[in-house]
């Protein structure tokens, strides 16, 4: 679903952060219905799907009527939408992409476009609290926190891990991009953009699996790690082994 108030420089769906492509709900419902014999559920993502509360709620309700599961990928900015979906039992699985204050380019801090970081963090924590309660009450069958990992935000990852407690955590391999590329440099040609992005990627390549495991080792918990090369794995850091060795001593 198109549109997102955040402007994360590493967004993999940058093309649908803005712009228009309006569709009738009936068209989307027909897509879901014709697919229903072959699928077990529908995932709503974006952009930011919770930005479009009425459309999302209506499509989720239609999906549930077809006896399909509903999953949602969200940045947690709109807790009211999440609460409405949960209260009406219209969602089974929620993944919250927890955005760090580091914006993914040359160590630049803060951001979220024109949105104050404090506003996002306040709403995000409310969303996490709502989902955590729903998970305890078995309204949500799955709930996880996803963090896009770069070497620059390892400190934030440790802080977030401590904040969320036992909520399942996913570390997702991030890819550097040029922050606000078309907004900050609208006259940049495609050739210039490609050269700058290539230079950025060569100097700051995505973290390897070994590097992601090293970040996970400092968290003292089991995490899931996602990379382009191997997909997803469950990783239990060696902190258990270290503690076991200490007890033996």
C-alpha cells in the first residue's frame, strides 16, 4: 500500500513511499478471491499500510471472510490502526519494523524525514505494547520485531533488544542507499545516481552473516537473521556457552 511518512534511506520500497496509484477496493478483493484456492493468507505491507486505516481494515475483514490468515508489516507509527485490527480480530501476525535513529548514510543521525523522531518513538512503543498484550491474550498468533542492521546502528540494536524483552527479534541485512536522493538532489541524473550508489555500496557493503552474528552475540538471546544470500536462519548466540563455561569454573 503506497505512502509512508518516514523516509528511511535504506527503504527497499522507496518507489512507493509517495505518489498515487488509486485502486477500487473491489479490484483488490477480486485479486484476493481469485488467489484464495492457492494461498493460506494475505500479507499487507508498503509503504506503510496502517496509514490507510479504512482501506486496510476493510481488506483485512474481507480476507478473514474467505477464511484466510492476515499478516501485517508495519513501522508502528499508527497504533490506532493496529488496535482497531486487533480488537476486531482481523489480524493474525504482525511484524513491526523498528526504525533506528541512524539513517543509513555516512553516519548521519536522526531523521524520519520531517517527522520528529520523538513522535515516532512514542507511537512505536504504544504499538509494541498493544501487540504484546494481544500476543499474551492469544489474539495474535505471531508477533516479531524486525531491525534493519548496519554496522553503524549496532548500539541501537542492543538498546532495542533490551527494551523489547522476550519479543522475537529479527536482524535483517540492510543495504546502503543515498539518503533522500531525489528530494535533496532533484537534478541528479540517473548516471550520477548509479555512480554514487555504486561507490557507497563498494565502500559500505551489507553486513555479512558473520558480522550479523557478531552483533547478535552481544544481545544474549536467540535471534533470527535474514540475508539476501541465505534467506532466514535461527541463531543462538554463544552467550549460553560462555555462561555455561563460567558456571563450570
